[in-house]
C-alpha cells in the first residue's frame, strides 16, 4: 500500500435498511454515542485514502448530510433504483460517475460499526503485497446464516463466493463467510463490474460475483482472514443493534481498564466512544457516561449516575445523579439525587450539590420542594463552597 493509503474507499450507504422498523435510516442508528456510519467513517479515516466515496440514495438526504458533516472531503454518488439494484450496481454506479479509479479500491458497508480501521489497513496491505486482482475479507462463523460462503478449490485458492439464497445444501455447511469488504485493483474492477449478471434468486447485481469473473479472466483472487467475527457483522435489526452496542461497549471498557480506570461492574456500565477518562478514575455500578464527557484523575462516579457532556474535575465525587452539560469542579461532591443541567446552573460550574431536600421516590408531587441549589446564583454557590 502506498504511503498515502489506498486510491479510494467506497462506502455503500444507499440501502433501505427496513429491518430497524424506525424512521431513522439504518446506518444512522446510534452505537455507543456514534452513528453506525460514523464508526465506519472513523475506521476509514485510519486508512488515509486518497478519496472517500459514499454511495447514497439521496444526495440531500439524512445519510448524505451526516456523512458530509463527518467527512467533509467525501464524494457522493447517488444510486437510483431504476430496475437493477444490489452491491454490484452500487459500485458500477460509482465507476460510471467518477471514472476508473487507478490503484487499490477498498469497498465496504455503512452498517458495520464494529469493524476496526486496523483491519481495513491489513486488508489493503495484504492485497497490495499479494498482487491479487481482488482480496476478500473473510471470517469464520459458528452460525454463518445470512452470509455469502467462500468457495475454494483443492489447493485452497478462492474460486468464488456464493450468496446463501443461491447456495446448495452442501455449500451452506461451509463456515468461512464473505464479510462484503473487498480490496480491488481499480482498473480490473472497472472492467469486471460491467459484466456482473443478475441471474440469481434476488435478481440483483452482486459485488460478490466479481471475484469469480476475475478468476475466470486468469487473475489471482486473494483473501485475508479477520480473526474476530464480530468485526464484520452487519447490523440489520434492533436485536443486532443491541448486540453491537454490547460488543463495542465491552471493547471500550476493556480499553479504559487497561488505561488505569477502575470499573466496579462492567456489566452495568456504559461508556460512549467520545468519553475521556484519566487514570485513577473510579466508575461505580449502574453508570452511563455519554457524549464528550471528561473525568479527571481520582474522581469517583457512581453508583447510579448518568453524565452527558460533562467535565468532572480531579478528585470530585458524583453519586446517584444526572448531570448534563455542566462543569463539576475538582474535589466537588454531587448527590445523591442531584440533577444538574446548564439551565439549572447557568455558569455551569458546580462546586457542591447535595440536595438534602429532594423528595423521596414515593413522595406525592405536591410534596416536592425545589432544590435550594437551583435557586442560588453561581456567586452564591462559590461562597457556599468556601464557607463549607
């Protein structure tokens, strides 16, 4: 791979994604504080590709708008559903729109939030080192249902890929699956993509037919194994979305624990991708840290806290509280049962919040009393902290 990265990365993001049963486009559903497409764009950024092309169904739609905000240099190509469809049609539309792309072209999906940038980099490097016409990213799956299967000859060379709907009973027993992520020689791709047939169960143009076309032309077809099957799993419904959140959250928790953060109960702790924690932080059970939250060294958060876009100073303590868009000063004590927002504390600088007059969980609404803290100015809060 050249020092500047592959010639292009093509992200397929025009699919309808109806399995979520929501108004939000499938690839814009949130996984640990970032849309699935955002995770893919972040992984692609690590490749330092010369060009990023995003295939969308509407250049002014939600998906294109999101991608434009998070990848300002992206090129957008509209895939119109005018008879033909499928991944092969999407890539053919790109070639017809931007022309032949010379060099390595990586193609992937917009709904693979667990895919690491380093995996894409290894794929591109393996492709260029082998001199293959195409290199497919594969994985071993204990339950390969729904995935295309890798077909090999007796010498172990990849001869093609068969989609599950078109596979024989014997082929469906294979456990090596096609991730749908490829590295192509751009010139050979431009020629082969024009010859993809639609003679399959879905009547679509499959990108997975290109390796067989190139092999029939006498070119080498390579493969690169992704050891972690989770990475290549697409997310098509709410159950898969929930699982992706768990997998990515576990990955984030492992990262922070290795960095010196104490997480008392990982099973009940959730941390977004943009959260930053310093060594020595302690996270209690039942805690969620969201958005661009920062927690300084020695601070203790939890149990039972939700912090969203909050800055917590060193040595501060937050217990059973909800804090949003605030700055908690070093050594401050917040909670239990505090609710801090930018509106409730205009200066957004919290020195001490101990709402002893908070109503118990079973109190009647008329018994509720406004917290004294919310009625104080920032200057009074500062004086209160000094007097204490």
